[in-house]
């Protein structure tokens, strides 16, 4: 079939089956392949070739890979590109759909049904893999027998790059319980993840038919049912967030549509009747990060002229928590989230608006430390909410510059002072390039001071991000001494609650 003839057969003459799909190279599906890569495709002509080539050029050797791409009735040249690759490689299996399904869920599920390999992973049509990504992940699962492994993912933007979900690539873990890893249920996209296909079959795990959060629910199901998992600092995948990538389906989705799908995910998790501590860990990701941090994101919340819709949607989320038997805010990691929650409970909606907008815009916040416990000062509040507990605060005390070395001195206050792992300089344009410096520690009656000696090397402030890494993967920037005051008599309700929230995650 020529390309011109193929393009002329879009709807009427193409030999679709009763389910409205035609599978090119279906006879090449074979249990002899090691891993299946599934990619949903819709109007992805700009980057599709790069995505496919990143799989073809894997160090694993392409003949070991079953590459299934499912075209969701593209209207650009994606189908022609797919047909051309399938003509050249018999292990590239392409399913062409007659009608557009409206989300990646159905194409991915078709890929699951067609797959024959022992292992499976998912790659979006505008993203790509580092050449040794699959080899690294497969080596880990082969060694451990774990159900699931995840590595490093880098988000590429027009202004630089960023590591996504550092909890899943901060260290080498093998055969760990997924519930032992803090933030494990965050960053549920199809990036640098691989799993046993049998896990999906045994537990009937599929992508739900939703326009948004379908990958969130899918990967939550995968992780919940995984007996043991591994994480690695390697196995890099790249998320394409470049300007020329255009508007993704996620960007086009209305914030309230997103919250409606998050409500469905909450109900889905509740029906599982997980052990209470496991349920708290999973649901906290939804309540705190989706229904507080994301819903009240100033990027859209501040601009809205109908904020009542936001409060009504948040109330819907809280209604789902009424029969849980525990206070969901006890598990919040960020005390600011708990403040928003409590202000909402007290009906102080205008205070919520002031707080979240100020928190986003104010770049030189003031802090107060009492008994080595740090608080953020909210200047327009009085009483209870004027001082909001922060988990950690780092104060850059002094920088000694000389011809031989740069000594950076800093103090750290908060819940993780004994879990500071290093001082990190990371290249903003190439986040793989980072330098980690050890330090000397001085504990003066609970006040923890650090001194890091940095060898001669140029670290332009505009090119390198400087932060403290603590609790294995969390990042903490510096504030200047003039932003901090010390007190002997302040009150905040967050001291105990913050500690209990953190203990739930450890």
C-alpha cells in the first residue's frame, strides 16, 4: 500500500475490524520479545519521529522490543509517519483507530491487550527515552523480581530543564515496599516506569476512560498492587514541555473538569478498603496536592471572577472525606495547606485568597524562629494564623571568598535538621550536571550550623541552582539573615501537627 493510497483510505476504505481498528504487523506480535513499549498517538507529527527513534536506538537492541503505537485517528501526517516505520520494522506494530476516542486511555488499553512481552512500559508520542533507559530498568527487574521499577525523568522546557519527581530517582532502592517511600504516589505520569505485564492482567488494571487523571489512577493501582518496587538514579526519560509542543490535552482541560476526575479517583481509592495507613498515604496526595495546592493555584485562582466555584468544588472533595474516620489534614505535609484547610472550615474565604496569592508573589518572606522551630510571618494576619509553621528553614550565614576556596556557612531549623544530605549546585540548563558538597556540622544545643568548602570552580548564580538536599530528595533554598528574626514567645498550632504529618511520610 502506497502512502498516497493509505492517506486516501482514512475512514471508508481502510480495512477496520468490528471494533474500529486496523493493526499493521499484527502477525509479528511475539512472546519472544523482552519488553513492550506502548505509545498512544494523536496529531504528534512534530516530535513523533524523535520519539520512535529513541526506542529504536535503545542499547537493549531493538529486536528485543515490541513497540506498539496506537493512532487515535490523527488528522495530521502522524499516520503516514507510523505507516512508514511499520513498513521498515516488523516489530513496530501500529493500530489505526477509525474514530477518535478523546483521551489516551483507550489507545493505551489497546496496547495492553495486544502486548505479549513479560514487561511493559508507556511512552507518550512527544516524549523520548535516553538510549540505555530500558536496559537499566530491565536489569533491575531481572535482578530483583520486583513488580515495578522507576528511574529519573527530566522535563525539558524552552527555559531549561527540571528533574520530575525526585523521590523516585534520588537513590538506589531494591525490593522496597512502595508504602515505605515518601511521595511514592506523586508524579503519576508515564515516565521512566516499567512493570510486569502479568500484574496488569492479574489485577485487571487498565486506564480509566477519563480526559484527565487517567494515568494517575492507573499508576496508583499499579503501585498499590506491587508487592515490591525498585527506584534508580538512572534510566532517564524526557518529558517534552517545549513551547513548540503546543497545547496538550491536559493544558486544554478546565480546572473544574480536572477536579471532577480527581473526585472519581478518590472514590476509586476509597472502594479498595486499603489498610488505614496506606489509604492515608494515597489519599493525601489527592486531598492536599490536587484539591489544595492545584485547585487554589494563583495562576488561575487569582484571576477567577467566580471564586465561589472553587470553594464549592473544594467542599465536594471534603464531603468525600466525611466517612473516612480520620481528619485528612493530619496527614498534610505542608502547614500552609493545613492553614488553607482551617480557614475554609472557618468560612474565611477572603483570607484564603489573600494567603495563596501573597504566598506566590512574595519572594522575600519574613520568618521567625522560636526554640529552633521556624515559622513564616504572614503580615496581614493577626493571632493564630500570623505565624505559620514551615517544615525547614535554611539561613545563609556567611560566604568567605578567596583565591583558593569558597566557604559557605548556613544554619538549618526544622524537622529534618539531622537528615541534611548535602549542599547541591545544579546546572539549570542541564540538570544532570550537579555538584554535591559535604560539610562540617556543629550542634550548639539544638542549633545546627553547617560549613561547606567549595573547591575552585565557577558557579554563576544565573546558571546554577543552589539548594540543600534533605530527607533524601527534598530541596531547600536559602533565605538571607535579614529575613529572619528570633523570638521567645509566640504561639502556633502547627508544631505538633507538622511533626505528626511528617512521621506519616517517613
